[in-house]
């Protein structure tokens, strides 16, 4: 019964912590959907590909968003014609490359800059790679729901599917031209409800791992540097801790090399049990799989290189 | 008709969640889930969710069953978390045994220190103490007072120690980290695991040949213990604590305790 109480409290806490950020992401997405035109978005972006990717990587410094609310924003950006080389790096990097998370990481590691710097590096590299590969592909190739403009016209509204405020068809700005505020509210609600089921599912599974994982399991991974890195990365995915708090948890892993702690902090905001179902719900299967596999492999490889080359002190960093 | 019924069910569920999020920051149990410094965020989110629930009644969208199930699941979890006995604040033993000096006077307390038998002890919480140790700001002979829940193991019993532990929570219960200190006592058998204790004593070098990682706490991903010191207790008493978790960490007096 006590384990059940811990489980229920953990799951509820995860959802309560993430809900404001999911709301914010849903609201931002709705505002983009209704008020921001494609032309306006493209006006603020650089013309060159490298400049666009850079904007995507560091936009989180101006528009910090937790990973819980980033997927709806990215989807709306893509539907508005934002090049994937901007939207996808933003989605991957913003949960880490923002002032709040940078500050919390510095605080958790007692002012040491190396954990922060390596965390940013391990996040920026896979996000940059995805932006480079995706380039300016059409959103219909990336998103599961095809925008109205790419569907055959056979209805008065100009699109074939049932009108749904979360459908992402992009038509709402025309249908509700006279009442954009109402449209924002309905879009926000629909997006929040749609994403919250994945948040709740992920929170339940993460709380289950946290509650029922044997307490000594972490000790199995401390004997070997590579096992430590892979083990902590897997733990980050399973525990699905918010990016504002994971630095404190990483700092507490006594006996683990810094490369493993950095890997924990880098993979969690990009791939976790809340994000994975959201990816498969919003994006086509191949892209969703790439969003899981590419960061995992890249961060694992980079963390192991850091560990092998001893670029970081193997015993520094953290509460202990 | 079916869509209307589903939409009203969805509205009610979403409204219940909004009201729950509005009420929680104003209740006495917010700290069980989240660091109290985020209560304003939950309040704002609750107001927004409640508002969206009211508007949802007028939306013509067809609700999805999976969305309804998700909302129901959350309400069920929140209810279970509030109702089920939690080992940290519902099920602890309530004896009033003391250890250390059998007939010690009640300590004189100022905001940041307490005085026992003419000696001053700095009130500090376990996380703050461990951080000071990490920063090499501790030395043998320092006098500190802290509080936490008792953990006993056969190894510690044999050595004449108990562990005093608490959960450090940065954001929410799900990211809790355990912090623990070993305290030398006259008779570990006088204490039960889970009792809340306030210990005062002197730091002495840690000569225990013991696997400290064996100390684990329910709900904590990992537990930190001191590497260099243990507390040689002078006097303490067992008492219930209002909030068993650590939410605040300070780097100078007055410590959060």
C-alpha cells in the first residue's frame, strides 16, 4: 500500500509539474495557428540554411519551453511553413538551451561550468544534425495529418476531413476570422487535451519505474564507465524528469563519471516516456523514430568519447 | 447526442482537474507533490484549465475516448495520492524516546542556533550540511543540529548508529533525492525506522567500514550520505514534523533546518 501511495504521488506530481508548461505550449501553438502568418514567420528567419538552424537551436533563449509543451509549438510552426531546419532543432534544443535550465544546472553543480557546457554540446549536436538532414522538407512529409492545402478540394471549407480544432488543417484562421480569440481558446483546449493523454501515460510509466525499480540497481552500472553512461541515459528516459530538475538528480549520482551525468541530462529532455508517444502521434513514423534514435546514438557516442579521452574530470561535478 | 454527452463528460473532468489545481496551492497538502515555491504556477494553471473547461462546453469538437480516459486516470491518481497512507507523513511511529543525555534540559533556541549545556549548535538541514562538506567547509569538532527520519539497518545497529534521512525536493516529488547522515546513539534499539528525530551533536571523522550506499529511501532515486563525518550525538528528541521534505537550501546562517 505504501508503494502505491508513492507511485500515485509521483505520477500526480509529474503531471502537476508539467501541466503549466503543456498549457503554455498549447497556448503558444494556438496563437501561432490563428494570429501568425506564414509570411511573418519567414520574414524573421535568415535566408541561409546555417542561419536558420542556428536560430532554431538558440530560440529557446528567448522562448524557453519545457519539453512537455514543445511538441505542439513545433507542430504549429511546421504547419505555418517554418522550415523543419528551424522547427525541429528548436523542438529538440529549447528544453535545454534556455536560461532557466542553464541556471538550474549551474546551481545543481555548485557553479561548475563544465557540466553545463557539455550538456549544451551534447544537445546541440544531434539537434543540428537533424536540422541539417531535414532541411526545408514539406511539412506534409513530416507530420501525420496532411495540411488542407495539400488535400483534394471537395467541400465548402476547401478540405476533405472533418473539421477539428486540433486537426492542424490551418483553415481556422479563415473560418473564425471574426472571432480569433474564440479560436485560440478552442485550439488551446484541443491541443492540451490531445497532448495530456501522452503526458499522463508517460507519467504513469515513469512513476512505476521510479517506485518499483530495486534500490540497488544503480550500483550495477558504476563498475564500468560505458555501462554507467548507457545506464544513466536509460534511467533518464525511464524516469522522464523535467529538464529544470534533472540536473539536481544527476548531481546526486555518487560514483558515476561526469560523462554519464551529462548524458543523463542531455537525453532526458529530448527523449523520454512523455515525449515518445507525442512524437508518434504528431510526426510520421520515420521521423518519430529518428527523433528517438538520433539523439540517443549521438549522445551515447559523444559521452563515451568524452569519457575515454578524459576531457572531463571523472570525479568532478555534482552534490557529491 | 453522443458527442454532446461526451463533451459534457469531458467538460466536467477538465473542470474537476482545474478546480483541483486551484484548490491544491491553498491547501495543506501542496508540499506533498511539489516544491511550495511553485504554488503560484499551479494556481495560474488551475485557473486557466478551469476557464478552458467552461469554454469546452461550447466547442463542437468530437471528444476522443482516450482523452477522457487520460483525464479520469489523473483524477484517480490524485485521489489515491491524497487518500492512501504515505510512509513519510501518514504511517510513522509516534513514540517519544530520546537518545543521548537521558536528562537533558530543553534546548534554548534562537533563530539559527540552539544551546545545550552551555554549548551552541548550528541548526542546519541535511542537504545544507552535505553541501558544506562538499565545499570543504566542515571540520571535526563542529557542532550542528539537524532533523530527519530514522533509518536502521543491522549493520548500523551493530556499530551503534542510526541514519537520519530526509528527501530533498527541487521541483516535485518525482525528482526527490535522499540525504542522510549517520548519528552515533547510546542504543539504536530505542528507535524505530520512520520516527522523526532532532539530533544535536559534534562532527567526528567517519571511521565506519560500512557500505553507505545501502541506505535507501522510498521514492528517492538515490541517497547521498556524508563521506567524511558522522555525528556524535549529545541530545535529541523524537517529534512529529510538519513537512518531512527539504525544499530550501541556504549557503549561510540562518540555515533552512
